[in-house]
């Protein structure tokens, strides 16, 4: 169990840098939305099965929801912003943030899954 936790922690650190969770040397992406199929250094296959990235969609959704809801309530309690103004802030955020966070949600999903299951 300790080994798996160490792999997960190491993988998350590498995932935040958008690097391979196994070796940490190769980038996961060759474009903004284009992910490599395998690591060019250690040959780890990134997409392990059909539908593998569904978990990353949940990570992206959870992060977006958490930030937007927490931000809404923080602004609601600390400022006098109207509901219309809050909507003007949070609706664009809910469109733009998931597009930006897309790469990180996939890399974090891969890192955690690799840490718990290094041999597919």
C-alpha cells in the first residue's frame, strides 16, 4: 500500500507538470488537445482501454463545480454583487475553465490510475 501511495504522489507531481507518470521525462501532449499515444521514453501506453478518459471527465467536472460553487458563495458572503453579476462571472468561467483544465484532468487521472495499477 505504501508503494502505491508513493507512486500516486510521484505521479500527481509529474501529472501537474504534464509529464509521463512512470518516467517523468516525456511530455504527455504534442499539442493543446493532442495527447501522445505512448510515452516516447518508457513506452507506457496512456490510453489503457476504450472509454478510459471518462474518469478524467469526472475530474474536470468536479474541479469546475468545486471552484465555481465555492467562488459563488465566497463572493456572495464577502461582496454585494447581484445574482446577475455573479452569473456574468461564473457562466464564462464554467465554459473556459474546463477547456484549460482538460490537459490537467487527463494527466491527473492517468497519474492516479497508474499509481494504483502500474501494470495494466
